[in-house]
C-alpha cells in the first residue's frame, strides 16, 4: 500500500524562516493599531469561544477583519465610481460638483457583497398599504 | 448594543479611509453587522482549529487558518501541503498592514462588557446570625430583614406640642403685622411719625394728635412742659438720648407715658394711635378699658390737643415714680433696650419733624 506521505515541501530552514517572518510580523502588530478596537474584538471573540491571552493574536484578528471591510468598501467604491462615470457620460455635462460626492449606498454595498457571496436585498421603498401611492380607483355610481 | 455602535464607528472610519465622502446610515449598519459576523466567524474557526489540535487556547496559526477559511478567493490559498506561515492569506494581511495607513480608533473604548460588582448577600455565618430553622445551614445567604416584606407601622418621632405651635404661629403673625404697620406708617407719613408699634410691653402711643394729619407746629405753639418730672422717665428709657429741643421732649414723653403705664402693668399695649388707620391691629387690642380715655381725634383743634396733653401729663406723673422704682428693680433688660432703640428713633424722627416745621 502506498502510504500517502504529505511532507512539507518547504524544509526546516524555510519553515524557521517563515516562522521568523511571522514572529516579526506579530511584533510589528504591536505598533500598528487596528481601527477595530481591541476591546470590541475581544468581546466578540469571547462570545464565539475564542480564547487567547496573547494580545497580538487578537490584533491579528482585528486586522484581518479590517482588511476584509476595507476590501468590501473599495469594491463598493469602484461600483460607485462606475455609476457616477456612467451618469456623467450620459449627461455629458459639467457635473463636477456631483462627482466629488462619493456616498456609500446600500445598492453599491449589495453589489459589492454579492461577489463575496453575501446577498443583501435592500427594500427600495416602504409603503403603508398595498394601494398606497396608486391612483385612486374610480367609483362607479349607480 | 454598545459593541454594535462601536463597530459602526470603526467601519465608518475604514470607509472614510477608503475614499468615501459620505455614507448611508443603513449601509454603515449593514457593513458593521458584516464586520461583527466576520469577527465571530473567525473566532469560531480559529477556536475549532485549536480544539482540533487538542488545545483550548488559540494560536496565531489557528487564526491564520481561520482567515484562510473565511478568505475569498485568494490566490493559492487552501493548499494543504504548504506551510501555514507561508500562506498567501498571511502575506495578504502583512501587505495590508504595510501599505494601508494606520487608522487608530477615534475614541477611547472602555473595557466592556462592564460587569457590575454586586456584593453577594452575606451568609448567616457572616452576619453572625443563627438560621431560624435547624434544617438551614449557616453558610447559606441570610434571609432579608422582616421590614422588607412585612408592613411595620411608622410614626412621627418628632414631638409636636400643639400649644407651642399655636403660640409660635401667633407670634409670627403678630410680627408680620407689626412690620407691615410700621412700613405703612413710614410710607404714608414721612418724617412726622412717631414710631407707633404694637408690641409686647413697649407700646408707644403717639401724641394724641394724629401725627400724619396734624399741621406742623410753629414754634411756641405747644406748651413747653416741665422737664424735671419727666427726666426720670428719660433716665429710665434712654441714657444715651440726644438732646432735643424742648419741644421735642414733651411729645416724646407723651409717647412714653403709655409705655410707662404698660411697663407698670406689664401688658401688651395696643398702638391706639394707629388703630384708626389699620384694622389689622384688632387682633391685639388689650386693656383699653384700663387706659385713661384719650381723645383719638383727627381734627386740628388745638384745644383737643391741649386736653390730651393734660390728660397724658396726669397719667405720667403718678405713674413715673413707681415705674422708676420698678425700673430700678426688676425691669427686664431686653425691654429697656428695645425701648431705648425705639425711643431713640422716635425722638430722631420727631426732631426732624420739628426742624422741618420750624423751617
């Protein structure tokens, strides 16, 4: 029988090397303050069972989350800009004032998140009743 | 809720760094929700990896594996044969740390959730009590005090003497009325007023002529009475009197005549002169029948004035010696002092009036 041996293609020295890089990275984490505060990360991690006395690991988690959010935000920005570019191209106008205003809308966000597999459907409008906003039906007098 | 709002703030800061100028509220909330879920999922994944390796505490490597799990389509991510430390995900994160600018959180976040330190209920043994029933061990928390669940009657500890209360009330009322009267007098009769106060034992009846309506006396109009017999009274009343004109003294001493009478009698004297003015003084009308009938006239007639003067003088003379003795005897010092002040003031006002009239 063939034993499936999965051995590490990278040898010991490289492993040590990468470990060293990791260690360096971890130590550099102490300088970098992630946007997500440590307390918040700790709270939600403890809620999910994550236990770690090492603050650097928590920082790693929060940085990963921050990166994640940043990616989504940048994707949404791309969508927003493309939308604005489309709008200005249609109007062919001097709409510079409007261009500068980049607003994160739910539409852009849902478009960006769809790539990540998160489906968000945002309600376009809310109505009081099914007939709200429709033309009043004509009453036929008898 | 607090964590959620903090996450919203952090997410908004990240978006701002990305380049957005403004954010929609619902978009921020959605993104914050996603961020929190990502945190939770990452923690859960890391924890499960740690458990897989037989550990309870998570490792950085566990976290990296978790990142890989949650990561989205990183190139060359999930390869089983490579070293975790070399993972692309980690490299991505490292790259991010290097290039993205550091955005520290806007506000200091306190450590939460905050646990309220609640003092545990002391046990029986701690309180030094014996549990009421034998089946209750002493290390259990003690029962609450009976007043927390039984209604016990409450009574007012302060002793209230109704009689004293009534007296106090009456005294305060009298005081208020007195000050009101004096104010009124002062307002209506400027300068020509003999202080007419109704008070305990120092009633100074004004001269029989109505002080406000009487025309000013010209010099010599009034009879200058003997000074000598009155000196006793002046001695009695004020040792530090300023010397006034002789015209001033009689009227002042007339005013004191009823006071002497009052001292002798020890009664509350009504300010009869102002009684026609004020009805309020009805409350402490006293001993009118004991007084010599004094004509309370509003007319300007000199005759009536003279009559009144004569009557007063009759009063004053028999009264003054015994009252002198009394004064030297056991007159209460505070009465004297009060009289002194009032008499001084009265005399001053009279002196002013005389000066004005003379001018």
